[in-house]
C-alpha cells in the first residue's frame, strides 16, 4: 500500500509530522504502537528552559543564536531558529483553532508553572487554566493561593503543594492555604471511591449537576482575588469546556495542575491531535508496530541508502511504501529505543546510535541527580538533515524526529515537546524538498519561515 | 505458567489502558484493565484468592491492548483468568449464557423453523418473560434466524463453484450460517465476479468466541481443535487461503486460539485472512471487478476486534475504491454490544452508555447508511440509530456491474 | 549544653536484625526489661538482604551435619511460631546433566542422618510439581524447604517484645560503650535522624550487631576478626517458581531460586570485601551476569524474566581462631566477654544465619538470664508470634484484596485494628495491595519513620513499578499519620527513590530502564522533585544564560 508520507510513531512528534503532511496535501499514514507519553505530560509545551550545562533560560528566542554557537550538535541548532519558531507558531495555531488555546508570555519569555509538588518549572506554552508566573518571579501579582484537596483522591495532595510553596522566598507575602472539597459523585459508588484516578473523576464530572455542585463548593472556599490550585480532573473530550463552565459559575482564577497518571492536561493534547489527523483524512494504524524495513543502495547517491518499504506486525505480508518516511518512534518508554544488557538499540532498523559505551555509563549515581540521567541523551545518531545512518551509510529518505534522537536531554533542558514539534515540522520540510513531486517542493519552500 | 501469563511483566504501570477502556468509562465500578489484567495476574500467581469476580465486566473489546505502549495482551490475560477462575453459579443466568453462546446447537435447531422462532423471540410478552426469568434485557431484539442455513444453500452451488480455476476456502461463521446467509451469498457473488470460486470447509463449528466470553472454555477449545483440523485438511488438500467475513471470527481463529485457548494453529495461521485484506490486495494487483458508482455517503464504524487486528485500513481503502462513494471514517469507539455481553440485563445499561458516543456521531453525520465488518456491531447500530448497517462485502455485491 | 536523655533497663541489645529482635522477644517473654537499638531500621542489615529461605538444612547436610540438624529443628519451630512469615513451599534439589547423579545418594543419606525428610522424585514428578524447573534435569529430591520473610519476622518479634514491655529505638547509633573499670554499664548513642545524643544504661549489654559487631567490640577495646563476604541477589518481577529450587551438588554461586510472596529471587554470589565497604555495597555487572546465567540453569524462563532490582548483603563470618582467616565459622559464636576477656556486662552473639536466629537468641538469653538471676525458661519456641495467631479459622470470607494481603502480612488480630472505612481499605500500592489502613498501622505501631521502613513492613514499593505509582501517595500519608509537613514528606519521597535506585542501577536494562525513565519523567519532568531541596533559593540568585 502506497502513501506519500509514512510516519512511524504516534506521539507529539508523530502527530505534528502527520498534520503537517496532510496540510501539504500528502497521503499520510501514521503507525502507532500504543498511546504516547503525552499521557503523563504537563500539557504545556516545553521549548527550552535550561542549557545542557544547567543555566536557566529566560527567553529562548533572545539567546537562540548564542545557544546554536555553543551547542552546535543540539537538535535545535540543526533545525535552525527560523524553523523552530515557525513550527511552534504553527503548533500553537493548530491547537488553538482546534479548541485548546496555547498561551505564552507576550515578550517571548518562558513562564513558571506551579508543579503538583509545589515546586516551579519553566515552560513556554501553556493551556488556558495554567497560571503563568513570570520568570522574574518577584513580579508576580498573587496575593492569596488556595490549594484544593479533593477528598479521598489519592493522586493529588494539597498539603504537600502548600507546604512547599510556603518555602519559596518570592511567596513570602502570599497567603497560602489548603482546603478540602468533596465530589458528590463519589458516594453511591460500589467501587472504592478512594481508588479513582483522575480519568475516573473526569468521567463523573461530565454530569451537569456534579459540575454545579463542585462550583458551589469552590465558591465557598475561595474568592476571585485568589489563585485556586486545582488538580486536573476534567477531560473526557470536554476538559476545557468544563473548566470554562466552572470558571463562569465561580469567577475564580484556576491553576490546573497535572496529577499522578494519567494527566488530563496531556491527554487533551493527544486526543485533539488524533482527532484532527483523522478528520483531515489521515490513515491511523493504531496498535501496530513496524517490525522491519527493506533498505537498498541509492542509485542516485552512492554510499547512501533508501528505505524501500516497511512491514508491520498486523499487516504482515502487505508492506507499506512511501517515497519518504518520518521516524518518530519515541524513547525507551515507547520502545523506540531498547536497552539490552550492554547495548542500546533502535529495534526497527537497527540504526546507528550515538553511544556505544557500557551500561554503567547510562545512569547517574543519584536518581535525582543535578545533571539528570545520561540515558535521556542517548539515541539515534543523525546528520544535519536528521537522516539516520545504518552502519555509517546515510538513509536519505528517512527522517528522525522526537525523543528517539540522541544529543539532547528533554528533562534537564525542559525541551521535550519543543524538540518533538520542531524536528517533526522540520522533517516534513525536508521530506517535501526530497520529494520528486515539484509541486510539493514548492509548498515546502513556502512553508519555510 | 504459560507464555501468555508471563507477558504481563512488561507492564510498567502507566495506566493508559484504563483511559481507553470503554467499560471503565461507562461503569465506574469496573476496576479497569490494569488491575484486572497485569496487576491481577501477578497476584493470582501468588494465590488464586486474588481473583476478582468483577473481571466478568470486561467485554474483551481489546482496546486496552491497542492502547498499550508495552504490548501487554491485557484482554487475553483477563480472558484466560476468567476461564481458570470464574465460578459458574447454577441459576437461570447460566442457562441464558448457555443458550446465547452455544450458537451451533441453537442455530441448527432454529433455522429449520426460523419463522416461528423469530416470531416468538420478537413478541413483547416473550421478551418481558425472558427479561424476568433469564435476564435477557427486554430492550434487545434477539438476532433473527434465517429460514435455511447458508451451508444448506451452498450445497446447491458447490458444483458451479468448483469450476473456477482459482479457489478460496470460506470460514462462514455462525452469523452467516444461521442469521444472514445473504452476506455469504454476496461474498460468493463478489468473488465469482473476480473469477474466484468459493469452497467451504468440510465441516465447521462456531469459532468459539461466545463460548470463551461466557466461560465455556473447554467447549471453546474443542471447537478450536475441530476447526484447526478441518482448516489444516483444507490447506493440505487445496492450499487455498481461508477467508472470513466476520472481524471477530477472524481475530479468534488467528489470535485467540493460541493465546487464550492454547490451541496450536501455526500450520494454517498464515493462510487465515480477513476478507477486506484479501480483496484489497486482489484489487491492487489488478483483479478488480467492475463497480457501478454509488453516489452515497456512508459512515464507517471500526469494530474493536478489527482495530486490534490492525486491518481496518483494508476495509477503509477498499471502500475508497468504490466510485462515487463518500466515506466518512467515524472516530473509532466501541459500540457497546460486545457479542453476547450487551444482551444481558445486568450489562444493558453499561452497554448503552458505551455505545452512546458512537450513536451520537452517527446521528450527526447525516449519512445514507453505515458500514461495519462485525455482526454484533451491526445489530447494535441498527437497533440504536436510524441508519441501516451493512457489511462492506454486501455493499460491493450491490454495486457490481457488468 | 542540653541535658542528655538517659534510658535504663536490665538489658541493652545492640542490633535489630533477626538475632537482636529474637533476643528482645526472648528477654521480654521472660520478664527481663530490655531496650533494642539499631543504627537504622530493624532488619536493615544482613537480615534484610538474604534469600529469605526457610532452610530444611538439606543444603548443609553433607558438609556440616550439626548445622543441618539445627536448621531442621528450627524449621519446624518457626513453622509453628511464625506461620505468617512462612510459606511452606517445599524445595527441590535438582541434578542437572552436568552434575553427578551419584551425589544424590550421599545427599539423601546425609539428610537422613540429620533427620531431614526427603523424597526422591523422577524428573517428570519434579516437572509436574514445578513446571518451570529445568526440564533437562536427571532427578530431584524433595525437602521441607520453605520461604521466610525476614522483615515480617523481625517486626513480629519486636511487636511481641513491646507487648511485654520492651522498648525499641531505631535510627540510634552507638558511639561508644560506657565502661567503669572492668564492666560495661551502657552505651552513648546518637539519634541519626535528629542528631540528639542520649545514653542507655543496662546491667547487660548484648552485641547482636552482625557484621557491624566488630565495631561494637572495638568500643570495648576487644578484637573480633570478621571477614565480610558480600553476596548479591536479583529480584524478579513475579513468581516464577512455587517450590524452592536448589542444585544437588556442593553449594556454589547462584544456585538457589526462592519464591517469596509475589516475586522470586536468585542468589547468591560470594566476594570478599574490605571491612570499610560494608555500608557501601554494590552489585557488579559480573555478579548480575553470573546470577542470570547460573540461575537460568535452575529455571530457564529466568533468562527472559524481568529483573526488578539487585541487592547485596554481607555474610557475618567470624574468624574463631588464629586470625588468619582459616577458621571461618558460619556457625553460632556466642562470646561471654566476662569469661573470655574479663570484661563484665558485655556479650557478643555473632555469626549464624536467619534460620537459627531464634536458637541464637535462646542461647544468648539463657546466658544473660543466668547472669541476672532470672529463672524463667525460654518459651519463644512455643508461643506463636502475634501475626501467626489465627482467631477465625472458618471458611475465608469475601474480603477485599488489601485486607487479604494485610492479613498475610500482619495476621488477623492486627488487621482487625485497622481503619475499616472505605478510605482505610483503599489501595495505595497497587502492585502489592497495601492499603491506607495498613500504612497507618505501620506508621503508628511498627516504628516506621520513613518510606524505606514502610516498605519493609508492608511491601509497599516492592512490586513491578518499584514505587512509581505508590510513592507519592504513601508520602502524602505521612502528613496524615506521622505529623509530617508537606515539605518533609516530599523529602521522604525523594529519599525513597534514592534507596530504590541503588537496587535498580545494577540491572538498568530492558523493562527496568523503561520503568526508570517513566518514573523519572513523572517525578522530575512533571513534578520537579529535584527542586524540593532548592525551594529556598531565590530565582534572581540562580545562574542565567544571557547573551
């Protein structure tokens, strides 16, 4: 079965590539082996919070050129400033138009979000009910914070948030407290209500009466002058709508915080992207896994390989072919990379990795190490066009995107979603340039910002 | 501890399966696939005391498996556990489960007197009685039997069919045989138009899926061994592909036999193919019959088991070859029927709640009719929306032109 | 200069492992007042780092008949008094093609001499009993092995002792012994959590500190030669065997596969280490490979089974003569320092193994009781431990899984005291079925001060996810039950992950790496845990990247 563009991997990188492909008029398929890591993400888009050496970044655009000079091998440096920011602008518009507004600071600065533990983490784009604190934190305008504990909900603890926030020097003058609220719908369940996850509560809260009851309770514990920290418990396809309703009923300012898995904020991004992809005619092969591919020497470019076709577990004897492929298979969690006893491997094509060292170099002595975990930066080795290599030979119609790439640390840098979006966007650009179709090449050059 | 059990260890406790479980969504009292499957199995190995009766709330839709990033066969783990530990209480519900799942027995008894049986099961009084006694929900219409089975009809065609140079073997399943032989006839028509003749297996029993779902694993295993034997004979004799029109029979023959029933089908597994996969490949290779344009809009519903097999792409692409047809692919969600599950009174409400989203999508879509590959999905959509639902093969048969 | 708290009792026991807690119980049951100290939590030394094997003694039958006899006697006693800590699984001693089948006869005879019941099995019989055993086996001998949960044993000992008036002080390290002339009268200690100093005065001080006992002796200017031999073990994600599997040959590396509750473990290796390294044990890659390779010979499926973690313990081997390392004893070494060294009020009980801890305690307490003039006889072999008392032997009722699991861990009496509300029964640790009520009980009744202690008492975090889902929930419960602030409980959370990490690092491949990446993403990427220790830093004071 032939497609113009085949994307291996259904996460934020995969769906970015998929939507861009469709936009360019390409017949596009995504092969996704299970749902993605977005299910535990903050639902914000992390562009660049720290340099690889641990320095804090206030405004990613302002320091971008310096960053590129200092870290030339970083995916952002290879993608280039223009495309990085064009891709994020594009992503922001897509999601906003689809009903998930993504907001940023006017001056292009990062902003701080309060985490489920009551610490602060910087990010670049956030959903509407995520309170954005300025990087220059002394300039925040909060007078009072009320942290809401949902009674019997084990996956969010308001006291921990409160006590940690109280330690933050810039909040010395802020009145911070926590309060308990019950969800009516918990009673009357046969199952133990204390075992409900965020997704279960979200399902209860699709009921109008439940929303109204919650609104009444919230109004009793906070005023419109307060910042009300609420665990993310709305979703089911209507997460933001319900928050909008709660807001209109209470006039309270919410800060929505992700909980222990699953994260309703992250799910919102994934379900929106999948929905868009299918509505626009993309072919989604769900729950399928690419098992291997056929590579051949490229007649046109000596010393290079092209990927001819791929085989999946479900489609068995019917290979899928495309002129170009985007490889967004994810990291260890998604099995885009696997760790054998002493070797890291990319399991589909056995592409060259950026690391050949022994297992004891993959981790830090401490779990919460200041310099993060080395295995996060390990991944597929790519050239400047994000083509990977097979035993040193470039595979020139395969473009890698997202967390299977080596050479960056998504957690330490706070760059996970940014790298995923920009490398996927960039990969589609490369793919359009690479295509034999001149009409599509034309689209590619237009879309380069 | 067999191979299926050990697959649960890959579970890294991410909770994604619970997000996509339609039962957990509709019924907050279901502990969810994570607890019932991999968590539960690990504890059940420690002691059978950790078997939870709530596992019978699982519909075996396998959406948990489709969503799992660790490739854990959550649905299989639950099905095997139910087979091992679920206690069958002697009560009217057991009789109901027996009747609903022993399709060969009741199918062969009913088809000779179908008009009478159908009239009876359609009667409001009977439905109320069944509701009160054996807990078959009165809102549900039991499937109609055909007056005369498919095999009975086929006997007259066997000769003509054998004249074709190319042959395939058709595993017709219970639905075609006892309820809707027309689908089988449609298949024969389509394949003949492609110069392919249709053989039946010498003998065939129900694939076993309702038996598995209702806890009759021993009987299901016997059926499986029987079917594998006859399929092996057919392959050895004729070397034909074995095709199925039912997405669930297809999954069961290929996956459930080895994974849940521990029946070895390796000799013929690569010969088993779902019909749309076969047809699309033929079309792509140039063997496509003439199709008259169908200037209609259809909505396509992906059956859960077809999604799990990853074969919906074939049905969708196949539909897209029909000239003039506007194909709207619905957001994939479970219809709630889940085979015999939705007929049971204790499940009816949940079943309706699960399917609500799909019915809403269909309502909004303004299509002329619905297409789906699974018979129980078809019944569910027919019953709960205004749209007529037909099988893709039946649509093809209708638009064959000379 | 603050006032130093003083404690008084008849007996001070240093070391809260199996031996120390057994002595605590024995003393308490005889009406002797005692205080038990451990520099960490109970069972945090070698007791918490072994196979958890309830030896039948068969393993020692050929080489050390006396040890074997001791084992089988204690085996029977423990099955009676500590039934809730024990799974009576039986064990197999298998002969593989590369082993000498004739050894089986020697083995069976030696067992008989030690009164250990054996049953010779055909290969098929062994496979029927244990489907995952190596199917190439030539033969097998069934023995009354079982598994023994050392954490449960120690916690039960302490509970029984406390019920009879004893006192436990964990996280209390002895800094020096208090000596007057030729008599030890107590110890100077420090609470390692609060840094508060205190003193304990006792008529008799017992050194039951295992491999750390050498240090304690030093405080008395006494020398005891100990030869630390490290052994590593691997824990698998689930049970792969129901019977203990051993090799029927002279003992060697990695030849015991032990099931235990929800997991199986393979051990062990043997490596001499420097004494200074006994608190910094690491499992090497070589050890991991040996454990998997050799272990797979017992049950081939092991090679494909997910490994959860590695851990290492130090055998408390005592050199009983000459100091040249030749006379190493794994047997019981009871030193009456009054007799041996002219130093009264001080004894050491060293060596031994988990199996014989009760016996060691009996011998020690007999000695001490004699010195104190107490004539009550030992009853530890007769009286059941609290968790083993079965009050309701009728058909098991339908209980929720958390109650079932808790009953296995703590016994019916204790579970009856748990919070029976919906919240109390609700699951916190999904892998091991640990409830809020059980956690409350552990924090309030079982001397739990942090999540690592909690794990030992309840199995929280010992399952597949190694704490990914339950750590956050459990740490928040310390706010409810231990009066911790949210900040303190956040630090407990981090401490727990650091402890788990020690065991995960050596096996960071396959699903262990996936789980670790996921956990790190959650707790650092989403929750920002690392910043817990930097909350007091001003944003403006941090290092920025500017052009």
